[in-house]
C-alpha cells in the first residue's frame, strides 16, 4: 500500500497564473511533489494540495 505525505500551499489573490505555475513547478522539480488537488476561490486565491510518496525501506538481511 502506498503512503503519501501532503503539503498545503496557499497562493494569494493577485498572483498571476505564470507566477503560480512557477511556484508549483519548483515544488515538483526540487521536492518531488505532485498535484493532488487545486481549489480556486471566488476571491481569486488558490489552495493547492501537493503529495509525494513516502518510501519505506525494508530490511533485506
């Protein structure tokens, strides 16, 4: 069974689409995060939930 670690990112209103893309791209490239959920609120702010796999190491000896 896969376990995930989650991180919530709040992007305030007034942030351009290009700037939001840049923030999420950096998290994906350098932190191995992937998009789980994105919520766009009526005031223009965004709440993004990112996830990444938790890799558990098992003993082999």
